[in-house]
């Protein structure tokens, strides 16, 4: 009884008496339903990258579902974050007194003063790392 086979490229069923069976020298067989599938395979095109194949349609569906899920998930959070931040900003603006402004300026000045110290520490750590690397190279040369 004749068998129906599946195209190895696009996934369609191949009716008996149609299509092409390609046998490689190593003995593996590949079935194509049309010359279109055969030529695309010869050109090295991946079935998942062509939209008219079953694999391509599945890939497109996955991309579409991911695209619809991501904005919905992040969009809802962003709106909540924006609402909360505006509420917080309104609450802070109502509570701020002139004395608080002076303290806030002092805190920012302290923070700016501590930043260069952090940079100096980072530079000294980098210099130590470079010295250690040089010492290791000298040891390997000896």
C-alpha cells in the first residue's frame, strides 16, 4: 500500500506518486513536496525563517504571542509606578518646609564630596590589579 510522507522542509503531506526523494551518498533520505522546498533547502534557508512553512508559522506565532505579552506585562507596571511616583512627589511637596531644603542641600553636598573618594579607591584597586598582573608575568618569564 502506498505511504503518505511528510515534506522534510515545509511539513506538508506528500501524496503517493508526487514529490522528490533525495538520497545522499551517506544513505540518508530527504523528502520534498515541491521544487520550491527543494531549492530553498539547497540554498541553506532554515524552514523556521520562511513564513510559509509549518515551522515558520509556529515561530511567527511565538513571536506574536511574546510581543503581545511583554507590553501588557510591563505597561501595567509602568503605569502603576508612574501613579505611585506622582503621588509620592505630591505628598513630598506638601510636606517640605524651608528648613528641610537646607538639610537636603547639605546631604547632596556630602554625597558629592564622597563620590571622588570612591573614584580614588576604584583607581587604586585598578592599579593594584595591574601590579599583580605584572608580577605574575615576571614570575612566568623566570
